[in-house]
């Protein structure tokens, strides 16, 4: 499975299934982010961003050591997230309240494109098995943490991580890399 590099350290071949990486390294990545990320950033979100970024990479066979690749990606995700948080004013955002802010007039074409995108997202979600779809919905629409989803669905956190990786990979494939969901 592995081979010796020039320095004598063991390297791994890339697993065919991203789920293997999620199960094997998800906990270590969460710990990495818990120690380094500001409190405003959720370690679960950051772990998901790492695996989403990896899922978008065209050719993973060029990766010689999985761990170093994952943690370089994690560092990049952390830096980007901190920059975004800082650029957006961190926790200084005001919560949207419809009564106070109202709805902005929208271009009808943009509204139609948005509605079509939502229909495609819903259709792609219904292609997933019910437990995977439910975990995805709890995370993205109800803002549950992985541990809360696990408790709610009576499954392990690693199963939640596997479901999320599966859902994200499926949606990236079905909706294309340029669509946002």
C-alpha cells in the first residue's frame, strides 16, 4: 500500500474514497482547528471546508503524503477563514431582520435563476439516501454541529462526517463546481 520515500518516511497512496480520509483524519483536523482557530470560527465548518476543497481538486494522485497535504490545506483554509472574518468585520455583523431591513427589490431574472438553482439543489438532495439528506439539512439549514446531528440521528460523529462528505461530493458533482448551494 505505501512505499518508502527518499528520506525513509512512509507515504500513502491516495485512497479512492474521500470517506476514508474523513474517517481517518477528521478528528485530527478538528483538534487542529480547536487549538488554532478563533472562537468565532467553528472547527466543524473548517473541517468541512478542508474536505470540500479537496473534493474540488481534479487530481489527487499527485499527493505524496496525505497528512501533510491535509494539514497544508487546513492551514490554508484557516488563514482564508480568518481573512474573510476580518474583512467582514468578524462578529460585528448585524443580524438580518425582515421587519427592520425589508426585502430589496430584485431583478426578476435573478429571482428566476435563484429559484431554478434551488430546484436543482432540492432535486440533487432527494437523490441522496434519507439519512444523508437529513444530516445535510440539519447541518446547513438548522446549523446543527456534527455532535448534535449525531445525537439527534442516534449515529456516531464519524458517520455524520461520512454523510456530509458524501452529500458534498454528490452536490459538487450534480450541481457543478461553479454553482453555490
